[in-house]
C-alpha cells in the first residue's frame, strides 16, 4: 500500500510551496529590475539571482535557462502593467479627463514600461523571446486601449474617436521613450494639458 498523506505532511508541504512561490516572485522582480537598469546584455541569470538574494542553483531550479527566466518575466511585466492599468480608476470613467491622460502618461514613464522596452529590444534580436513578447504586447495594447476608452468615456461608434484614443496612447508611449534620456516633467505637463483640451473637443 502507498503511504497515507497526513495533515502534517500537507502542512509541511504548504510552507515549502510558499517559499518556492516567494523565491520565484523575487526572481521575476529582479529580472525586471535588471532589464530596466542594465538592459538585456547585462541581465544574466547570475546577476538576477544575486539581486534576488538567491543562489544561481536556486534560480536555475525555477528557470533552467536564461530564456525561460525572461520569457516568464515578459508575462510578469504584462500582468503587472495590466494590473496597474485596472487600478488607475477603480470606480470607472473619470470626470477629469486630464487626470486620466496624466495617469496613462505616468504608466508609460514608469519602471514597468522601461522594463518592457528592454524586452522589446531583446526580442528583436532573440528568436526565442520574440513570439512571447509580440503576443503579450498585443494583449496589453488591446487592454490599454479598452481601459482608456472606458476611463475617458469615449464613444467609439463616432467617426475618428478610436483613432483619437489610439493617438493619445501613441503619444504617451512617445513620452515614455523620451523619458529614457531626459526627465522633462514640465514639458510633459504641458503636453498632457494640451491633449486634455483636444480630447474634450474630440469626445463631445
């Protein structure tokens, strides 16, 4: 007969599973941080493991190869960006469209976007990463657009509204790219204000 699993066995297994999940989470967070700070070339498994405070062996237990680690990091970044989007205005459409625009721009100038950008660059040269990055970015892009439409109270049945919202997101992405080189908050603030005027006119 096989060994009977006891309550004690299950209780012992749970802390191990919790520790394993916590280690995996630390590795993913460290992978994202390393990408944002050092880019693909400087983000090896050893560097990520050191930042996460775990051994290289422990890192390879969860992610046997560098591609496994950063493929999982792609998914993690996508999920974190989606979560941040959904958390912007939990009550739904906002009265102040400028606040919505400012919040979207903040997402594109934050560390999650910076990490995503490094993943894009890596995926352009790494065949094993490209399909995952392309698929997840498409999903995040669709979700970002849908959430922006909801928060802005935009009616996409009207001609030009869909393109206007997409233009807003393209603008926010452009500001995120510019922010990699210089943090020009004053200029961003003026751009956000002008887009609020344009959207209030376009979405009447």
